[in-house]
């Protein structure tokens, strides 16, 4: 299978510019800057069916096309390298092992949307990825791939690397912009959308690391090539992060549409210690949990949505038959309660309420009324907040209660033991 985002992984010193150039590095950028017009590049991305691989799955070329070219304000590209979704650990490897792939993608993207400044917002805990990427930026400036008159053209571009403070909510695009501007990471109401009113109230495109790293191969090899790698309306490959009770946890670049069963039992080596599968989160902790009878689903945005879950960030968390699902729900609820930004009262108050209810049940102090209350509390958070954080609580925690209600009931009936 042809690799895209991980094509240089495993090569010695793959992070160095000299080695990236040996493998046609910056060839796509030269092609874009010298022989393609911006609308051609955007059209090529639309045809490729590349969708945002950070979680939302929005068509990349379409997002770029929303930038109003008649607007006299500066235009910005912001790269979301926050990667705070539990179960997700792919972008950090691109930043460490193939930073120039991201930089070349940034260069092409900025040329396509008419931007001369890009910001890369990196999660505060990502110290090594930050250092590796900053070193690559410095190399690119010295080689003339960033700065003034790039590749002999009149195009110029500056890239700023900005570390965040490790807030999960700053993975939400408008909260990221607020943080980048120096404010608290509060999400903003939409509309207006960032494409029109984004960073510093200017037109802005926001994409994640993996998405933009796929841009150079698309320009080099063509949209049709990339589209054929994946499934219908889900072009190319994506990196799946597999963790939990499997024999070979790790990252796997596979075509969009690869069955979840194949990822678990073939690529990740099957269940640890030969135990039975009990549940699996298919797209990071925000995604509704799946049961063993649902794992023949194709791992793409549309197929997972059709069965009531989501592809999200590609973080697959596998749980075996020994897993206490009330405990798993408690871990998820505790995370959401801790990471709520506190701006919206349904989320601020509701996330803590959900956590306390589940904690009480898990510790053996719960009542039947607690369990009856949970669905109502959870469902009144989603759809009533500025951003999708509230929806994540509803979908994630709600799925545990709905699909493993018998385990919650067993905790309530069981006497407390010390």
C-alpha cells in the first residue's frame, strides 16, 4: 500500500531538509508556485476528496475556497497541532519525523489562499515535536523556502511556531484563535466563520497537521491518484492511532474505508492475551463507543456517522472483556469536566454534574434515580453550547450509559465493599 503522511517514517534522519529534498522535497511547492494558479490548486484539492483529518472531516479544498479573495485584509493559515484528543498521537510524529512535509504543505496552502503568514499552534506538552519543527522552520528559512521571493518568485511567507498551554478546548478552531490572539481559549459563536472573520478578524483557514502534510503528494501525483486511495467521498489514507488491549498498539496509515475489524485483528495484532473484545472507541474519546457487533464498519467519516459514531481524530481505543464500563465512563466524564472552558453554563455545570453522578454510581453510592437522571442531564448539554464540546459529552458519555446500562445497574444494586 502506498503511504502518504508517513511516507518518510523509518528513514534515517527523515527530519533533516537535506534528506527531504533527496526524495523530491519541495518539488510540489515549486510546481505550485511556478506553474499553477491558486484556483487550480484549490480545484485539485477539491477533486482529491481530502477531508480534514483533525476530527470534523470537512472537505479541505472547499474550506480553502471560502476565503474571500476580494477582501483587502491580510489572510492567515493556522495549523492546529494541539492534538489534545485522548487516544490520538499521530501529528506529533509528523512534527518530529517529517516536519518539512508539513512546511511544504503550508507553503502550497498559503499560496493557494493568498496568505503570507502562517501560525503553527503546538500543544504545550509537545516539547520534542516543537523543537524538531522549529529546527525545520529555521532550515527552511536558510534554504530560501520561507521568507522573501521564495523559489525565485514574488511570493513571500513567514511561519510562526506558537506553543499553547495544554488546554483541550484549544483544539476547537475558534478557541485556538482566541488563544493565539493572547486571550483565554473561549470558543466563538459561528457565523461569522473563520474563513471570513478569523485570526485578528481577518480571513483565516484552519487545518490540522496531518491534513496539510498530505497536500504536497496530491500536487505531485494528482487528485485522481489520491482520491482512488480511499473510499467514496473520503480520499486517500489516514493515520489511525490504536491503543488499549491489542497486541500491537501504534500508528497505522491505511486507506480511508478500511474495516475496523481489520485494523484491530490484522494490523494491530488482535486482542491482548486472547481475550474477547468488549468495546471500542473509533475516533478519540469524543466519539460514541461501539460494541463488538459494530466493528465491521468502514473507517471513514460517512460510514461511522451512519451507525451513530464518528471518525473524529482517528484515535482507536480498544477495550477487552475485563474492562469495567462504568469506570471507562467515569474516566471520560472526569476528562470532560476538567477540560470544560466554563464559558457555557450547560457545559460548565453539566459536565461536573455528569461526572459526580457517575462517580457516585461507580463507588457504590448511586441510586436508581441517579441512573434515571443521567440521560436527561447528558442530553441537555449537547446542542446548547457555543462549540461542540457539549456535544462530545452527550455523544461519548451518553453512549456508555445507553449501551452498557446493565453494568451501571449492577453497581447500584451492589453493596459497598471496602
